[in-house]
């Protein structure tokens, strides 16, 4: 296969897995999109490797869908470049890019049966009848819909409609699959089921996948890497675990999950990294690149905070006094809201081991954390 972005992709299943070394398939260089004076996407740089799953994650209006639409060719960049296999897509129309796409509403043809919905892109590519039928049946097998070819979309469940949309997007063997909030309409159980199926299908096909979503669970489950977008700019790119455990900004810390942000002032000249809390209490802190004396934040996930009398053989590095404000039963866990004398309000999440009966609202407690479980950010 050459570097022509309009060339058809390899047969489904011929790609390399995301774990194999692979060159960048797609690169965005200072990609920008303006609507009048409004900057929707602001000079984004991003690379995606062949066989990788990348999620563009951010709130509504952050610019993630606009980025996806520019990659697909449905929006024209105001500035910057989109390179596929090292070649510019600027002059390549959407229908010549050869990318598979799954939209939020699936956009199935209601008057066509499942077989014809999936076969549509093959007809547009003038694939012969015998080959077309073989590819459609194979796509149906891949998404678990063998025998559903003669049904119409209104005869299917939402999950089945989603599987048809997936089959239609992969049937012609695209090298890149784009998804825009494809699971939003599904309930939680169905979303979890489809997330698992999509990940298994992507690995089986070795296809490169980019999704845009507000759903942090979908981002964490599906992705090799996540690009967190806010106000048209990428705040951080990394693996799901790196972003969750070591966020670079307050926005990333809170958008990727519940986070306690404890303000702390690094103390210059100390023998080891030390911070001063709001009431003057000094605590050990992780190293930071922030300027000494600058206000920073300790990021502590609720599940990383422990009650100081419940640490076993691993005592916490930092222990603080507090009072239980309230508790919430979550089924598998108990969530506590605790007011610390030195650091304000924090949330603690513990596995459900009768801890809710041990601590009631108004009780005093001591909680702590280990430095390996927290990070320090200084993003102003």
C-alpha cells in the first residue's frame, strides 16, 4: 500500500495491534478552527500511531468534535495541517479520505434493511455483488448480528443499531475509524457492554480508532492514550493511568475523576520537599517544578485517602485531623465528606467493610495519604 490517503485500506484484521511499534499514521500540526472571532480549536498538535486508540476527551463545547470533523473532512481548518501517512489531507474531500465513521445518532437509513445499510459504502465503492455480500456477512459476524440482515433499524434495539453502525463503518476495511459520542444514547449497562465489544473488535482488526467523548469512563476503558481538551486546547496527553494518577492541571485532575485539591505553598530551602497548608501546618510533599513559594495543589484521589487507624503495615506519610460531615452509601463503597482542620473539606472513599457504622456524622477522625499516591500541580 502506498501513501495515498485515498487508497482503500487493508482487509479487516490485517492491521498491527496497538502494542506493536508503529509509525504515526495521523498528525495534526497547529490545527486551528475559527468561527468569526470565536476560536473553537486553537493550534492543536497531536500524533496518532497506527493501531492506536486515542480519545479526545472534554466537556461540551471544548472543541473535540470539531477536531474530529476536521479529520473526517466535514469541517475545513482555518489554519494548520492534517497529515495522513505523511501527506496533507487539505485538498482531499471527505468521501475520498476512506475513513470509517460512527456518529452519535448512528444515521442508519430507516427505509433500508440491515444488509443494505452495511452494503451502502461498498456500493459507493463499486464493489462487485459477490464480494459485497461476503464482506457484509463477515461484518455482521464480527458484530454478532448474523441472521439480522433482513431486519430494518426500527426492529432493532439501541445496542443492535449501534452494532449495525459499527459494521457499516468497518465493512470496507478503513485504516482509521472515527467515533463521535457513539454510546451516549445507551444506558449504563449497555454502554459497558459495548465498550468491551468495541475494544475487543479494535484489537482483532488492528484498526486505528479516534473517538470524541465527554464520557470519562469510555475514555479510560477504551483508550491507549487520552487527549484532554478544554476551550479548544489540549491540556494534557497520556495514558489513562498517567492522566488519572499524575494530572498536569486542575482541570485534568477534576475532569478525569473525583479529586481532592488541597492548596499548599511549597516551602523554599527545606531539606526535603515541604509544603505549608492553609493553617500553617507543614507536610511532606512530592517534588514539583513549580517556583518555590508559588501556590500549588496536592491532588489526592478519594480512594487514596485512608483512615490513619486502618493502614495495617503501611502507615501514611501524612496524617491530618478532621471531623466527619456526612457519609454516603454507594453499595460497594462508602463515601465520607470530612472537614480537615488544616486543609478544608475533602472526600474519602473506602470499600464497604462496615466502615459506615464505625464513623457517623460528627465523629472526629484522622486521615492520611502516602506521597507515592499523590501529585503536586502548580498551574496557577
